[in-house]
C-alpha cells in the first residue's frame, strides 16, 4: 500500500536517533510503494512514533492480520472512527480491519467512504478496500478494487498482480477452449511485462498460482504455471512451478480409441474383405473421444484442451517469443539434409553396384551394415549437424542481442536517477547499486534479510540495498532528500531558494 504521509528531510541539527527515524520512515514508505509488506513491517517496527504505528497497522491489514492491525491502532488511540466519518487514514484502516474481521456494518461504512475521500488517498483506499472485502468474503468487491489498482493506477507489484490476475484467470471461458487459452496467455504476458520478469524472479508468478489454489481453482493454477513456463526464457524455478501443479494425463482417452480403431479394421477385413468400414468406425471413435472424453484428470474437457495446447508451446530464442511444437522448415537443416540424402544415397548405390565388386568380397552382414550407414546414417548425420549448427547460430545471435541490451543498460545504470522513484527492483536495481551508488556508513538496520547502505554521489540520497522476499532480485529503497546546507553566518539568508 503506498504511504500516505511524506517524510521530512533529515536535518543535520537533529540527534542521531531522529535522523535514523527519518531514514527508516522513508525506507519503509518506499517498501510500501513496491508492496514488499514483510520488509515494510520490519522497518516500521523500528520507527517509534505515530507514523510507525500507522505503517504497522497497514502492513498487518494487507498481510492478513486485521486483528493485529486494529490492536496497533487502539494502542495509539486511532481506532475509534467518528460517526460522521474518518478524520485520518488511520480511521480508514480501522474500518477495514473491523470489516475484515466480519463486521458487515463496518464494511458498508468503508464502501461508502470511497465516494468522499480525496484523490490523494484513492490508491491507498483501494488497497484497504480490497484486503477487507477479500477477508470478509466479498470477492467481487475485492476483485474490482484490485482491478482498479492495476488498470487505473498502473501498479504492477507481485502483491497486486497475484490478486488481479488470479481473478482474471478464474474468469476464463468454460465452454470455449480458444477463448480460455487467450485469457490465460494474457495473464502470462502481463507477468512477463512486470519488473522483474518471472524468469528473473518468480515471486509474482508464484503469488498468482498460490492465489488460484486458495480460490479452489487448481486447474487455473496449472494452466497459468504452464503458460508462464512455456512463453518465456528457460527458468528452472518456473519449470519446477509448472511441474508441481501439472495434472495427470488420462490414459484411457488415448488408448481406447486406438484399440477400437484397430479392432474395427481387423473385423472389417475379416467380415467384409476390406478395411474401409473399419477405418470409418475408427475415425469416428477417435473424433468422439477427442470431443467428449476429458484428456486430463481433474480438469474439465475445455481446460484439458487448453492445457494440451499450452504444453505444446516452446520459447524460441531466435524469435523472442513462444511458438507451438510443430516443426518449422529452417534453411540450414533443410539444405544439409538434402545434401546428406544426395551424398548418402549416391554412395549407397555405388557400394551396391561397385564395378570392383567390393560388396561381394565382404560378408553379407558387413555389406548390409555399410549400406545402412550410407543410406540412412549419412542423411541422419547431416540432419543432426544442421540442427546443431542452426541452434548454435541462434544461441550466438541471442547472445549478441543480450550483450547489446546489457551494454545499453550499463550506460543507463551509471546515470543518476535518484529523482525518478522511491524504489527500484530487478536487474536495473542491481546495476544501479553497483555502478552509480557508493558505499555509505549509517545506522544499523534490521530487515530480516541481507541489507547494505549506499549513497548517491551526486545527490547525497541514502539508499537501502536489500533483496526481494524470494532473494532472487535486488530491491533499492530511497531515503529522504538531504537537508540543505546551513546558511553562512551573517549572510542574512535562510539557506533555501
């Protein structure tokens, strides 16, 4: 949940404890901006004032502990909401906590408040409404709140995406496999556009899958996990996620139609002296099985078809996108295969009809082996070599593209961007911390994961460097702006423009 109050700049004249409080408040607010709620809660715990209590209450509400959040607000006297409406955002959080605990009247008040709150707290209100409605069992209200967070405010954090995309996938078409597949792929593409993408940090993808399971949609979880793993670059974490949720394929729908087709063909030959009728019966059996027999255990017929289609996708490094598993004609393997066929078959023909009778001077077994190697082995080796050469060429081209992208990013991460945002995540954050920021001394900070302090050499802003909850990507949290230098004695100025 984005913070609702701004932190004051650090003043060189305040005690060290005050400076530490200002830093922690700014870092905790930045953690809220990227919805890293465990990190925000740890930081707010170290802020001993009203802002720290407000932050702890918000984090408790959003992490599923409304009773804890309400207790924090009661301890600071901010839990009693006036009859005519909230006076502060703490009152909104108190309403949300009571609504999440099952108070239908407080949920009604919370919904009504949305029409009169100022625009400055609209986004924070949507977070509170979504969390409260979800806990109260009002899933439709919660889904619309998270949709507004994504669509109206452009938030793409793992916390928000896990709720928005779970509702999106769960609302897929249950009668049209093509429409259902499109919806699942749209969710996968939304995850791929997030920062960081799922193949760098699978936190958001894992969150969506877990939310679908919590909603009782195990089939949707399997579909999304497979779509994410198949439509992006290879990732062991994503492959493992897809494998954990993969359903079992049903054996009978594949075996029974084949048995029926073979039996019908044999019976047709025996009784009618031809197999035409048997072939027709077999074709009808296969078509009927594909239309009415579920191919996947524990999935509907439509979801099973969608999963079959998604499982056939393969990510193509050359194209930079996924494609189906069908074979595609490629120039180098095709040319080498044709050359191998010409060379192998010509050599095999020469071996059989050699004028010197070479084939007659060796045992028959040796003659057959040599013929097979020439007739089949040479074309096969040519095809294998062509495929390997084509893959090597594509890998090198992909490597060159990655190197060019990294070179472009290298120039960007070295440029000061402390003015641009309160938090940075992903690969850019890692490069920015190492290429632009410099080590800095500061007060000790306990965040429950690795942390370091760095500073901008241009602006002097202090950054907290840590990792995402999964540990797979870097998170940078910006501190407050440095206070201006004190005015020189006797100049009559205030030190501000």
